[in-house]
């Protein structure tokens, strides 16, 4: 049994849009992350998914015709009938767009929507490390959204771009955040075991991954190291200043469908015993701004008491895929503590993170009905 898993769910906040729902669109809707956005938004209480967009070869087809649906859940019928549009703000009219675009095309496409006055919630890497672009985990650093005014001024656009992080970085940061807040994190050594779904669809060839571990994921280690520092950084004068944390990482692809597992050794500025650290992790609730949102889990961080947990097969769907499970919190011979963290790479690590960020923006008055 995991600690805190029977706590009552916080009351859902009332929609900032009253009895109606805000129209939204998904860019790159036919891919694996795009389909996750569709599933999460199909019956959302605050947002109405009214437009889907993808590449030119898919444009003009119905969503059902253009998409190889890869979920066990049936495609929502009202979404299946939507006509796929081009990723162009002249065609896509929704005030909020969720981007699941590949980084090869996301940069200019997302900027074009921001210039057209839209709020862009991006899963792509292109803008994550820009100092005037918030890289947000709702429970960790909601105040980073305050740089959006400077972003609009710097880039001369009326819209905005807000990014969620790399799927492994999000799973790492959720347990690091309470540690950094209370004790100060100075150094992190991390090694990942990342699911094949993190490579998209069709992803890694079966003959490469079955019975195997691939000790290389292109660009993953620099992203993990840089994003941890930015997530845990501080909002400066119209920019985000990275935390002065030294991070060393090894990233590996393993034969798991969903769920990125990260083992970390962590050095702390202020020392504490293991019982106190475990209690800090178990008692953490995150920023109050993120509580009670439609996609907020009961607990963003769940501490497992069993010695062999977390495990992807048993824990990846905790909190409907939005909770990160932490286990094996113990003393470390290299630094101060070591632990294991597990997060769902497609939900908390991708689409779900962006949807939660949009809810946070709406709840704090940063998305208005046009």
C-alpha cells in the first residue's frame, strides 16, 4: 500500500468560463502524443476540443481516416468526425492550441500561433530553454508564468508559449522539488530506464529493444540536465534563472511500454536524516494554485512503502497517470540520499502536463474567453 493513497480528493474548482467550455485545438493530433491530447480533452469540463490539425498529407480527411488509433480506448465519436486542418492560424481559430508537433516543425508553427494571439501549450523542445518562456510543472513552479508579459514584449506578439518538460525531467523534478525547497539540492546523479512509447509511434524496432537495453537516447541527457535546473530555478526580472545544481545523467531505453523510471542520488545543502526526508516527500502537496484543477491528481507525489516499488506495471497509472511514485528512499554512499521515481511518460510527462498547465493558466486569469 502506498502512503497517502487514501486521502480525499480535493474539491474540483468551478470553471473560470462559467457554464460553457472554451474551444481548443490540438496540433499534431494524429501522432501518439496528439492522440493522448485527444483522449484527455474529449470530455474535459473546461475545454471543448473543436479542432484537430496535422500535416498537409492528413489535412482534409476526417480524423478517423487520418489517424492510426493506438489506444485500447475507442476513438471519441465526435472527434472522429472532425476534419483535419492544416497547422495554420488562418485555418485553426481556437484561442488555445495544444501542440504535439515534432520539433522539426514546431518552432515556426508555434510562433505563428503566438503571433496570431493564441495561447500555445507546447510539448515540443524548441522553446523550453528560452529564458522568457515558462517551462512549467503546475505543482512546482506556477510563478514562472509571470514572465509571459516579458515574453510578449520581447517577441512582439499578443499570444504566448508555455512549455511542459521532457518526460523524464518531469518525473525527476516532482520528487526533487520538495527536497530543493526544504534542504537545497546541490548535486544530482540520475540514471533513467525509459519506456519505448517515449520514442513515439511506431518507435523503436522490436528487434532492437526486445530482451535488450539501449544505453543512448539522442539529445536526452542534455535535455534532462538542463531542464531540471530550469524547473527548479527562480523567476528573475522577466526571465527564468536556472538553479545552481550540478546534474549528471545516463539515459537508457528499456522494453517497457509506458513509464519512465529514474534512479537518483542527491546531495543536499542542509543535511537531514532519512525519516525526515521521507516525511517531507510524503507530506508534499505542491503549489496551492494547482490544487483542485480538473487534471490535478489527489497527490502529485506518492511515496511507496514496499521495498520493490515503484514498478511500471503496477504504478504507472497512479493518479490517472498524473502522479509520480517514489520509493526506496535511503541513505547514499556517494551523496546524501538515493531514491527511485516513476512517472507516466505520455500522460504526466507529455499531454497531461500541458493540459494541466492550461488549466492553471485559466484558473489564474491568464486565458480569457475571446
